[in-house]
C-alpha cells in the first residue's frame, strides 16, 4: 500500500494545502501536535482501561496489551470504560487545540469549530473485533458537506495494529452507495478495496490525518495483542449548517448510552471544548441508507 504524502513542510502554505486536499482528499502531518500532550491523554485513557480490566493482568498499562475483557465498540461491557473516557477533560481538550482549530479555519477560509461528539476509538485485536468498514463520513455527519475530520493516533499505530487507510482521490466519486457491514457505523461504501490509491502510514502520537467528508477511508485489522487507541474530531465552519440529531444536537458520542455532558463534565475547569458556538443553524437529517442523498456543492471537491 502507498505511503501517505506528508504535508508538514507546507503546513503554513494554505493555497498548497487546499490544492492537495482537493486533489487527494486528505492531508497528513507528522508531529503536528505536541507528543507530550498526546502522551498525557493516552496515559489517562490507559489508566481507565486498566481499571476496567481491559488490559492483560500483570502488564504495564502503557503497553496497552488487551485482556479477554476488551470488547468491540458498542458491545456489552463497552460503555463503562467508554463513559469514563468521555468524562476525561484532557481528551476533549485535544479537539480544540490551536493547531487543529487554526488549520481547519485556514482550510475553510473562516472560523471553524469542533463538533462536540468527540470520538475515542479503542480497537481490540482481530478477529474478535471488526475494523471500521470503509466509508464516507458525509452519510453519518450530514449537515455541511465541507465538514473536515481529523484522525489522531493516541498510541503508536503501524499498519499491523489497524491504522487508518484512505482512498486518495475518492471524493471525485461523489457520494457512494452503501450496504450493511460489521464494525463501527455498520455501513460499508461500495468502493474498490484493491484500488492502487489506498494509502496509509506507520502512525506516531502527535501525527494528524485530516480528510473531507467524501473521502473513503477505514481501519485495517488489528493483528497484534495491543489495543489501538485513536481519536476522531470533526470541524466545520460556524456559518455552515449542522445536522440535528434525533436525540438532541450537541450530545456526546454514543449518547444516551453515554450520559449527557452535564454529567460528564462535572468537576471540569471549562466546558468550552464541548460547546457549539452561538449562531450555528441546524438542518434536518436524512436516512443515511438512502441510495440517493442530498449533496450540496463542496468548496473542495467537484462530484
């Protein structure tokens, strides 16, 4: 599989970044975030996983060696540990780091904000857990076609541990049909998994992969004994529409299985990392399984 193109050398050249995003559908940056900050968040998550018996007895928490109690996302036994992770202020603060808000604002050409539903992925070894199937975020996020996703490895993620892969150039395919699949999201985009433009990297904490909502991407199987720990954060322009959620807009990931933010944020120094700025307007959601979905024009991708 091809290597991701590292855009670190052109981080401050917004025109080049926009061109690359339009052509490839993604941007990849080595060490965009301070590794010490990411390491601290991972250490807090590792302690939660250890307390929840997700880590093998007698092993160091920082090794993230999975125990038999580590379960697939959404399965019985998942939500105790996940609620504790969602209660961790430092995890949510990662989403509003100036490096990420500044980058997404420059790409969008106006002020951006992070969706409050910050996602932490804890991927146990396969075949016990199914990797996230290949998909496009637009069917799930909706609202603004130019919502940008950042994927952050919180632990080292070489390809064998199930790091993310992206299909370079795939936004030009438009919104693809889907079918039911196992794994997070439960839908798979009808794209060629053997296409030569699939790309990945051997990820390190501090790296950031950014892509658009039409970019086809997915996780690879975790063929190690370790848990893969990563984060997904989504950004859009304040002026753009945001999709209403059936259970309430601006809720935590996996709400209501995870409590609402008034419970999660008790004792936090600040809740700004999980707030929607004033002035954002909302639109209704459509059924993400539809063959034909309403797709507004994108500033990045011509379908």
